[in-house]
């Protein structure tokens, strides 16, 4: 029960000016199982207001909803109040059953809060008839209790779709274009929205068929579908045009980069594609150099002009790297400027300034090597000559993490 002294203090308080604010305050402080006390307090305070009896009953329901969302679902008071305008819970029985089954399938308290925040009507789901069969199906095809919450939070629309008419048929379609259920799971995990809303039959299947006609290996097809499902179900005419373009640029259908290049083209608007070449030209790359870099590392084209220019500015202006050399090894711009490029190239610059390194150190030995090997080759091995080098390197990393 609500302590009498607490009620007395609320009544005496100058802030106690309306039924609604006090109602919500108590609803946020008490667990939903104490709603009987709240209802008693509601009837007490309602005699001091002009609210109608029906309005009072509605607000009682609001209070229970807010209290339940906070205490059972883990949402904040502000969000609980907002959600109470969209849903009105009567009893805890149905929502409790939903929470129990979601918890059994891997939902933590924070994940439950995220799902309810995005899809509060999930609390009204019929557990035995709709929710449980879908969760069982996803587990049967290989989803773990770690996967299921992530998928449903990323796309709660899956819970609204029919298991028999939508989810199972789409699963069967995906199975025809990849090698096994494990790859189906990866595809859905990486593109949960595409799994539900993409036109798999009229776009995905024809696009995959033309890849097979071009001689693209199944490993490459599986890579495209599992990592870039949204790129695989674009309009067929656009997909065909992308295939034509990557062939003209010089990609071989037999290599994995063929489908990676297709992904870049179908997910990038033409004006953005053209603007990339304008940026590259400012750094001394003509179109042929840029396309050669694209053939070597197709994904570098996805970096914005600003990101590319920041990395080039450091490498070319600060480190003195030839711009043409970067075009021949574009993978260098794929790495984090702050976490890898700046710290590692700063060490290389120090070693060169002391005459301890040859002038042209391959980019691959600087950037692509593991942290352990980089330390061994460029830091530890020079520690006798430069005792402070390890500290300097750690300083570059820490400074970059703060940037």
C-alpha cells in the first residue's frame, strides 16, 4: 500500500495541482503488482477534480500501462508515457506470456526494452498461435538465441508476417540461391528487412540466374546474397546493366571481385559514381588510374569523397606518399585513419627520418600486416636504437582514439 504520510505530503505539496501528473508519478514509482493501491489513490484524488468517471477509468488504465512498461519491459518513464498513448494494457497475463517466451528465446531485459519501444503491440501477440511457431521455425533453421533478438529488433515486421504465406516461402527461395541453411541464416541476419520486403521471386531469382549464365561460381553468388542481399534483389534491368559495366571495366566473372563490383554499382547512384572521379582527379588520378584502383579493390569506391580526401591528405601531404602509389595499392585507404593509418605511418616516418629504413617500404608491410607483426618488425626491433619508440607508438594510438 502507499504510505499515508506519502499521500499526505503529496496533497500538501504545491505541485499537487492535477490528477494526471500525480497519477503518473505514482505509476512510475511502484511495481505494476501494486496497482490496487494506485486505484485506491485514484478514487481518493478524483473527488478533488472535475474529471468524469469514464476519464478516470481511462487514466487508471494508463497508469497500469506505464507501470507495466517500466517494471516489466524496462523502458524509461518518458518512453512508457509515450507508448501508453499507443497501447492500453488491461492485465499482465498476456504481456507476461509474451515476455516469458521472448526471454526463453534469448531476449535480455535491454533487448526486450528495444523491441517494445519499436513494436509495443508485440505485447498483444498470441503466443501459442503466432509468436511461438515463428520463433520455433527460426531456431529450427539455425538461428541461435543470440541471433533471434537481433533479427527481431532490426526488423520487427517479421512478427507481423504470416509464417506459412511469407516466412517459409521466402526461406525456400533463399535456399535455392545459396548452398545451405547456414548461408540462409547469414543472409537474413545481414538483411532482415530485405528478407521480408525484397521481391525475391521477381528480382532476386532472375538476377541470380543471369549470374549463373555468366559463369559466376556459386561461392561468389553465396557471398553476394549472404553479405549484400539488398544488392541482389534490385531491379533486374539495373542488375543486368551493372554486369555489363563491370565486364567492360575488366572484372572476371570467375573472381569474387566481380560480385563485389556489382554490389558497388547497384547501390550507388550515377551522380555519386561520377562525383567520385572528380574527387580522385583532385588527387592526381585520371579516370584510368581510378578504374585500375577499382579493379584492385572495388570497395574503396564506397568511401565518401570527404573520407577519401582525409586519408589522402595525411598520406600524401603529411607522410609524403606518392598519390600514384596509393592508386596502385588502394587497399591502404580501407583502414581506419585514426586507429591504424596515423599511428603506423607516424612510426615509419620517424624511422625514415633517422635513416633506419629504406625509402620505399611497401604499403602491404605497413598496413596489412597484423598488429603483432607490425610491432615486431617496426617497433620492437628498433627499440635498442630508439628506446622511446614503443611509448611514441602507444601515444599515437591513444591520441587517435581521443580524436
